[in-house]
């Protein structure tokens, strides 16, 4: 099947691993991130919070018109600000919401606008987090952004069930993965992030998943019959 994947935050971490494995499967992959450390030809340097991002997505969908499957993977995300409420700066709160909530919703909206009536397999996978489903002191902002993307996915899931050419959507928690994001978490203080020791232990004890094994599970899910059957999922619950 001729499949097109758009993966945001694909310069490093989970997004890079997902995009690389999809490329290895032979699919057309368009990566989006602010930087291109590996100088990849298929990476568009773009901030997902810029107006350009939705325009670029439209261009990509137009370029690959006639494909059998289109998948948007909203993966770009930031964990900052980390801090119990009262210790966080207001301007960084707004930035987290822009990157983790506004941008994926706008890209999903553009994807739906462009493809709603197109006869093809159409999927949106939003990378969420267990932090949006359980409470962690110090993640008032991050956890809230991920809970927001979960709820957005639930609503679109219901809306799409009523469409004649529905788009599958899921918000999926990827587990706890050894990426730069975990380095940022470990470099916080116990004052701003009370569960810090637990995250130091994950690294020390080697219990973090690798980006590659996480990517395998995310791809297996998005390409499986389970995709489109539930609005939220967690890779740790998959058999
Ligand atoms: P990461 O290693 O920090 O990578 C983040 C990616 O997002 C990078 O490619 C970065 O690229 C991109 N990005 C960040 N801000 C962007 C922006 N404004 N515009 C475009 N791209 C942007 O993080 P990760 O651990 O792979 O996390 C990926 C996703 O998984 C995130 O949504 C995160 O919340 C979620 N997640 C991670 C974990 C974990 O344990 N790692 C756990 C649960 C959920 P540039 O810097 O080049 O722009």
C-alpha cells in the first residue's frame, strides 16, 4: 500500500525512531522539527507552533494526492515547565500549551479539513503521556497539556464515527523512554519536581525503554486493526 506519514518532532528521540522505522518499511515519510541534525532531505525545518506548519502540512497532502493511506503523528512535545505551582513562570506555561496542545490540534484540524471526504485510510496518532492520566507533583502544566490532547482525541473520535469517510484517531501514551526529555526531567530539582528520585532510579536501574523499541510498538499499533477502535491507549497495555 502507498502510505504517507507526517511525523512531527522527528529530529531526535521517539519521533526520529518512528520516522526511521517507517522509512525502513518503504513508506513516504515527511519529518517536521525545528532542527535537522542529521541533514535529512525529508525533514522540513519548522516550528510546529508557527503558522507555516499547517501550510506545510497542506502542501505535503497535496504533493501526495492519490495515496492509499495518510497518517499524521503528532509527536513534537516539551516537558517544561517542570515545577510545582507557584514556582513556574507564566510565559513558559503559554509556550507549553502552544507546543503540546495548540499545535497538534491545529495540525489535526488541517489534516481533517483536507482529507475528510477523501477515500483513503486516514489516521491521526497523538503522542500523549501517562502524565496526563495520573497526577505527578511538579507536572501541573505538562500533565494538563497531555490530558487536553487525550480529551481532544476523545471528541474527534466520537465526531469521526458519524462521518462517511471517517478518520481514525488515538492519543497513545508511549511509556518512559530514554530520550533528551528524560535528561531534562533528571536535571530538575526535587523542590520543583518532587518525584525526581524515581526518575533518577529509572535511568540508574536501566528500566527506561529505548526510542527504537517504543517506535516499534507505536508503529505496530497505528498499522493494526486496533487503530480506530479506542480514543486513548497506552503502549504498556499492548500484548
Ligand atoms: P525529545 O527527545 O525531547 O524530542 C522532542 C522532539 O520534538 C524533537 O525532535 C524536537 O525537535 C521536537 N520539537 C520540540 N519542540 C518543537 C517545536 N516547537 N516545533 C517542532 N518540533 C519540536 O522528546 P521525546 O522523549 O522523544 O518525546 C516525544 C513525545 O513523547 C513528546 O510528545 C513527549 O511528551 C512524549 N513522551 C515522552 C516520554 C519520555 O519518557 N521520553 C514519556 C511520555 C511521553 P527540535 O528540537 O529539532 O525542534
